[in-house]
C-alpha cells in the first residue's frame, strides 16, 4: 500500500462514508439548529485548512453560515482569544493531534459554544475535546501526503451542509453521485501520466481556481510542493489579476481548475488572455468543453457533477498528476523530504 493505492481507493472510501455518516451529520445538524448558531469559527492546518476553505463556500452558500478561519496562535501563543458567542467552533484534522487546533476547540467549549471535530481518529485529542464528532472513515492512510483523508474531509463538510439545508434529501441524492464521478475521473490516469511526464522539467507554476474550487487550487499546489518540490503558487482567479499576473511570460506553466458553474464565465476571458496574449502554457482541468479548449493541454472531468461537489472530484486527477510528476522527477512518492504523517503545531 502507498500513495497510489490511497488515491485509487477513494471512490470506495467515499461510498462507505456516505453509507455510514449521513445520519450522524443529520443528528449534529439538528443540535446545531437548536443552539441558534449564527456563524462558524473553523481551525485547521495544511491540507485540512483547504477543507476549511471549501467549508467557507459550501456552508455559506447552502446554509447561509459565514465561516471565519481561526488564527490558532491567538489561542496558543498570545492568549488573547476572540469571543465566540453564537459560533459553531469546528476543528478539522486528519490525525486530530495538532495541539493548536485542539486548543481552539477547547476554548470554544470553555466559552459554551457548540464544538465539532472532523477527524479520521475518533479517539484523538481533537475528538475528545469536541462536543460533536464526524469520523471521516478514511481508514489507514499509508502515504505521508494526504489524499483520501482530504476528500473524506470535504465529504464530511458537504454532508453537514446537506443535512443543514432546507432540502437534505435532494442534496444527499447529489452527494451519492460523487463516488461514481470520482471513479470516472480516475479512468483518465494514463493520459494524466503522459502529461505529468512531459512536465518533469517544470520547477514553478501558478495554479488558478475560483469559488468552490479555490480549495482545489490550494490543495493541488500543496501536493506539488510536498511531493515534486515544485514552487506552485495558488490563487483565486480574481486575486491573480491584482498583481501576480505580472509573473507570466511565454511558456510559463499555468494550471487552472475551471469546472462549469457560476464562476466559469468570468474565468474564461482570463484563460484566453493567458494563452493568447501572454503566451502561458496552460493546462485546464474542467468538465466544460469551452474551458478545456482554452488550454494547450487539458484534463477532462466527468460531466454532470453539481458545482458545489466538484472539489471532491476535481482534486482526484490533480492528485494523480502530482503522483506521476513526482515519479517522473525521480523522487520518492512515499517519503517526501522533511515531512511526517502527523505534524504537531502550537
């Protein structure tokens, strides 16, 4: 077992989590609704922080809940924590071991706020500190780089969003499409491997996303950094126009996550400009034929996935790209330098 196995296992892992955890999400949703929560205060680090960015969009859109990302150092170093009146305090961590994330949850509980842990270890310090728990049920993740724990964290966030929504059964039906869509995305591995091998000389790139898939851009960039040691700089597409676009010169690699949905119309002119005016070498990940046509290179996504669920599917071909790029560069996919599976921060 290793990174490649973890990636390929994700459709089955998601299927299992859907079968076993939606009732838990519904119970937590009812408890939250009884507590008159007005916003979410969310703590996470690394890959889990990107699940938190996804939560900002999906809980904001489906549930009208503002999500503030915590600054854990306020709790562990400065001792000047914010008031958490009317907040749901959430900690996301695959291991549940990071002391700073645990301390945010512990302070939330001391202030009387409802607290929720989303973790792969229901016996972890984070899970013990929280009032409510969602076990993401990813099973043992053998690789250092997180893959299936990330997609199951996204799923946990999406399940709670569905349970809190006015039409939970409708949203649950949409969620049940995710494992099959993920399996379809995995079917493109051979073409993704060829693309990655052709990019083995790349040492820097920009990654663009927007809306729900800003989280995908962040996570894709992190995997490129920690596995293939590529200086990958992620941006929300509008922010990229405010200065960083000056980085681009002919042949500069740009990776774009641009599925169909509310933000695609605004991304298309930027993608065309990058290719036609600025000469970027553009790789587009999308389920839209129009978006795919803007790139010199493309990775198709399966069609028909609702936009709010596309991050769960879109990251999978990105993970495969990072895996095969790492191998093409001659690096060890199982032992990224300086990294451990569990990183504890204060």
